[in-house]
C-alpha cells in the first residue's frame, strides 16, 4: 500500500494556514427536566457513552432545559438527571450527526426511575430532508464494489447510474455534490472524476464507517458549498472493547464463462478484495484507537482487438500479422517498443483510515483522523470497432491513471460551562493525479494507416487533404504516448480550519460558525507536447514520411511553463438560533455568508477580448454569497405522531 503516514500531521495543521470545513461531526442530546409537569431548575444531567465510558455533564437551566453537545454518533448512551430529591435514568439512546436527540425527563420525588428512550417516544429531530445510515444498517447492505456510493444511493433523492457508478441528487450534475469525512471536505474539486468522490471506489473502507448522512437542502448553517447533495461520513471510533474483523473475496477465470454467444474468448478477470479492521482502548475510558485497511486488485478483460487473438469484439480488417509488421518497423526504424494489444485493464484500489479519541476530561474531548486512498487503472486509448474507421491503440498508447489522496485533521470539543461549548477543527489534504503511458516510456504518438499504398483523391493524385488519409474500412494502428498525456501532471492541496461556538440562553440555542478554506491546484498540461505524427501508409512509416506533425510548445519552449497554478480561498461566517417556541415546536433561523478570494489571474488574451468583448482574466475574487436559512420541526400533541419537519427558505 502507498501508505505514508503523516507524522506530525496534527502539528503541521496547527502551525500552518488552515482550510475550512464547518460540517457537523458530533451529535447533540437536548431536552427538559420536569417533575409533575413543572420545570426543574439546576438538575445535574450526565450522559455516558456506554461502549467507551465517555462522560459529558451539564446543569438544567431555569426552565428545565438542557443541551449536551460534542457527543459521539451512535450509542447506546445512558442519561441521568438528578437532584437532591430524586433522579431519573434514560437508557438506549442512539444519536445521529446533524439530528439533535430530544428528551423529556420526568424526575421521581424519592426514588430512581429507569426508562428506555423508546418508551418516551423520543427521537432524533431534523428540519430538512436527511437520510441517516448507521453502521449496523451498512453491515446489512449487500454491496458489490464496497463503495460508499452504494450506501448513499439509499437516499430517496438519489439516483444511481449503474453504468458510470455515480450518484446524482435531485437531478443536479454529479460534480455538484459535496463529500466530507469527519467534517473535512475531500471532494474532487478539480472535476477530473465522474462525480465528487476523489477515487473511483470511494476513499473510505465500509468497515470504518460509523454513520453516513445524506442531505439535499440542509437548514443548518454548517452545510454549504454544494448544490446537489452533501454526503457526510463519520469514522467509527474505538471503544473499551477490543474488536477485530477481516474478510477476503476472490474471483478467478475458472469462475467465469469463457463462451460469448458462439465464440471462445480469453478470460483474464482475476480479482480479489481483502481488508482488516482493529479497534479498542489504549487507556480504558480515556484513549481509544481504530484503524481499518482495505485493498482490491482486479483485471477487466479488454473486449476489442484482432479477431485472430480471441478478442470478444474484433476490430474489422485487423490481423496479428499487421500488428507484428508495425511492431518490427517501430523497433528497427525508430528504436521504440510499440507493445502488444491491451488484453487487460489492471485496477488497484487501496485505502486505510485511522482515528484516535482522547477523553481529556469530562468537558474536553480531542480526536485525530487520518485517511489515505490510492487507486490506479489502465485505460485503452484510440480503439474503435467501427466498420468504416477501425483503429487500435497498442499498450504504448494506453494510459495508466493514478490517484493518491491523503488527509489529516484534529478536532477539540470543549464544554466551558452548562451554557457554552466550542468545537475547533484544523486539517490538511493533498491530492496527486498521475496520467502517463502504461509502459512508462514517453514518445510521440504515431498513427499509421494500414493501407499498403497511398490513397488517391478523385483526380487520381495523392490524397493530401486529410492528415490521416485512409481507405474506408482500413484500420489504423496507434503507438506512442497518447496526445493528452504527453505533458500532464496534477497536484492540489487544501488547508482547512473551522470554529463553532454554541451558547444556550433559556429556550434559545445560538450557534456561531467561522471557517477558512484554502485550496491550491497546480496543473501542468499541454496536448501534443511531444508531437503526433500521422502516416498514410505502411510504406510511409518505413520511409519516415509523415503526412502531418502536430506539436505544441509554450512560447518559452520549456514544457514546464505550460502550467496553471491558482489559489482559491473561502471565508465562511454564520449565525443561527434554534428557538424552542413550545415543547413541541422548534424553529431554526439564521444566515451564512461566504466570501471568495482568488490568488492568481489568467494571462490576458487579446484575441479572446476582441472576439467576445470582455476579458478572460475575471475571477470570483472579492465576491460573496449570502444564504438565509429557516426551518421548523413540530410534534403534534394530540397523537403519538412522528415529528413533522418543514422549511420556509434555504439558500
């Protein structure tokens, strides 16, 4: 595995300019303590996460209300409300990120009462269309690719494309979604993938997930920077119990049919997936760990190739003898190994995640997370089974695409008093994408028409009007580095930081958010950087007589100057109030403002200006976006009905 643990990632994050992400990462339990229907002021409310022994405590306000923030997702939790005259215990509480859990706790006068949360008809509340998938539910979902997309598509607003393996929400473009891990934005921001996920199979092993939440129109000001859906993945923390799981699955050619209709085809579809997950206490009730790794290797059989080599989808008029002839010419005349037809598309997917949780005390908790995801796949290029323009790209024309993303972050949750709490999160993320020749040998792209003689035009002369003159149905053979990958490197990194403060004032729960996000991408790309030669006949290839050459270079002549290097900074500020108008009606309202800064500007293009009448150097620098939010949730009191959410406006 390409696992290069980021030693000191937390320290780096603390001393560098940070990137913003303000998504929720912890759960909230709130409610009222009453006795005989009257509010109980000053009651001590303590909640314990039973698997880890993590404890949080607060004091009920004058109206009996309380709020416990910064909690783990899941459960079970036990809540105890007590005064000098009596106490009450509520068990079997299970929390969800982004959905406060509401409780009405009735105190006993002289003895202790123990009830389950279900008997109180208590539940997590949400004011927006949100789907929560827990770890237990994930374990019960059958998945083929072990991809988090197969989890998020359970949302009723999601549409899963089985051909591309992408998910759209409410009909928007797949790249307009947001994907976060423990609050850190890990999107493919540059848009090189088919959707917002940074890797083809998703960056997180399913066994490492505690919860997945999907939302399309969130009221909470923490959510932003998307127009489709937002997918929040929460990593599973360790507990006081040592746990370990492992799995292995395999598929071999012997398990797959070798017959397609009436044709015997080559079978090279070996694949295997295996993984392991370990978690437990480092110090009981105090310090916990979780680490999960997963690896997939497989080879997809290529369908297109010469008929006499057993390919399922033969390329018309192409034979092995023709390929051998071109290989020999490339080797003797140009000292280049053109390679064989691509028979298999090897794919590798590796991912590892880790999490450490530290209960500093009852009022402060700290956790660190690390993710490392890598994948690679071989893509066949310039291949067609068209009867009029058949073509085949040999393995030297194939492309190996790699993606490597690493992230590290640290978060500190603090309860400063019964009314005031904060969350501080900082992190760093880097992405590297490789797009190079599968053989590793850079060479201009050669396109050879397999016509033995020159094609003539209508007047009987040589056909020189087309750069790739070829008789209809005559195949083309391509070798050398594909034109879009001759100069193509990409690197991006992101610094994030966010601050969230919560203040409880009677029946108002105020929330303040401030966040910073600095994203840089550097893309060195130039089509035809090494050149593309076209030969009308095999004889032309032997004689070095190309009908055309396409070559692009920067004005300086240095290929390294063909680079885009930009920095985008996003500053986010938000304020909201969750107002308990009555015990059965909560109204949330607030606003979020995003301010954009762009460092760097495109070079002025006079031709662009003359053609369109405006400059090509415009950016979002200095522009802002205000997003008002308002929603409510209401539980009817005349029946045991489910909570009714609603929204008046989100922006």
